[in-house]
């Protein structure tokens, strides 16, 4: 598909997806924020463990739901 051929509806859907994904990625990058100090509990190992565990579980669910395990686990 070429950029000029993408229907507006699909373009808006893709934008919404990548916006949401970037917010999710931001959350994950903030797990390891390089020693910055924030609100109480920000540096909590328990919080980090929980976020990593749940994020990995969400990714697994997406792989299963989308039926793209082959692509997800493919080596390059």
C-alpha cells in the first residue's frame, strides 16, 4: 500500500494506534528513568516488577489474539 492510497479512516486509525503505543512505550521507558526521583513509590522495585509483568502479559495477549506468533518470534 502506498501512502497516497491509504483511506482516511485507516490513516486515522493508524495514528490513534501509534499515539497509544507511544504512551505505552513512554510508561515502559520510565521504569528505568536513570536515577531521577519522582513521587513517592516511583523508584519502587515492586512497582517496576508489576509494570514489567503486566506489560509482558499484555504483549502475549496481543500476540495470541492477533494470531501472529510466527512473526512475533521470528528471528531476523
